[in-house]
C-alpha cells in the first residue's frame, strides 16, 4: 500500500507540473483559489494548525478574524504552488518585473564583496520565485538545501525543477550538506536557506511571538565559520500579481561569547527579523505544522 500511495502522490505532483504550467495564468489563479477554499472549508488538521499558529502572531484576533486569516493563508499557500508549478515555463524577463525587493542593494553589495552570503528566509510567500529572481534577474547562482521527500521520485522532481531555475540543491539528510555549503561560501558563493523551523536536537531555542520555538543553527554557524554575511530576507504578496520582499541588514557575529552564545544571539536576531515580516503579512506565512515547543509537548503528552 505504501508503494502504491507513493506512486499516487508522485503522479499527482507530476500532473501539477505538467498541467498547471500549460493553463492560462487567470485559469491557474482561479484553480488555486478553488482548491484553497475547498481545503479551508473542510477544516482539516493543517487548516486548524495554521489558525493556531496565526493566533500567536495576531493575539488580538478573535475567532472570526482568525478564520479570515486562515482562509487568506490557504489562498496564499495555493498561490505558492500554482506559481511554482508555472515557474519553469515563465518568461525569465518576468523575474525582474514581477518581483520587487526592497533594499536589494544590501544583497548585491554583499555578493560583490566576495566574502560569501547566507540568505535566511521564513516560509513566507514564494521563496522559489524569489530564488528565480536571484538566478534569472540578478544572474547569480546559489546553493540551497531541500528535505528529502517521499516518494524518492517526488524529491527528484523537486530537485530537477529547482536546478532548471539555476539552483544547486543539496539533500538535507546525510550530514554532508554543511561542508558543501561552507565550501560554496568560502569561494564567495550565495547560500539560501529556509530557516524558521527546526525540530532537530541541534536547533536553537528562540523567543518568537512571546513563546519558545526552535530554529536552525546552520545560518549562524556558517556565517561564523566562513566569514560570510548573514542576511535575513522576508517576502510577501501584494494586491497585484507581484511578489515583494525585503533584504534586512546583516546579522553581525558578536564580538564576545562562546560559539554557542554567538550562535544563539545571531539566530535570535534572524528570528526577530522573521517575526517583523510575518507580523506585517501573517496571511503569507505558510506554517501549517507545529512550531512552538509547548505545542510539540502537548502533542507528545
């Protein structure tokens, strides 16, 4: 049954890539909205978890407002998928016209410095489209890490898709990714990491919207070990089809403290930048899983 389910899931994603990118853009947008609204009305676990997470981000929101936010959140989430399915067929010139990044000079100057750059992003809006902007508009290749998906053929689809956009994709598992990322940075390269959720024992505890969550130590450790610039990046959708974003100022390595203390301080600074972007555009935060430690403890109780 597992193998059959894997083939089914892979087949559905394959249909998405093959079918959605052939649809006229308005039809793809409408399809994504219908799928999102259907999922939202069913009130499944993912929707309820999204609402629970949004309740922490917008603590003053009542039940009606949270339902509005979760509906907008599901629409944003499906917009991500519809756009991502269509990216390989998109005119590369649109990466410059459909993406607007505030303070992009910070990124450009850090890349030009040759010291390497770690861009850390949360699950906001469409990080794949932002990546296509980097490779297609700025003309800068970069390396990223992707979680191994099941079935394996689905993971291979994701890798092939992202590599077609100019990204080097490393598997999250296996332990070799950190060393490869460090080598890319030492040669002046760009590394982009989605970094707002880490459930491993190596994650760093941070204060996030008034409670404790765990985020990856990797971005801070890479910056310390290689001398690369650590730049938080936040994204959001607007009323237009465009994707908007902001490059935040570099998170500096503290002058004093142990390696662990420096890592904790830098990861907290990244979390604070993420929190600012998420608070401004909560409906574009695609966090449909448990994140805060007390939610995880509640599940294991």
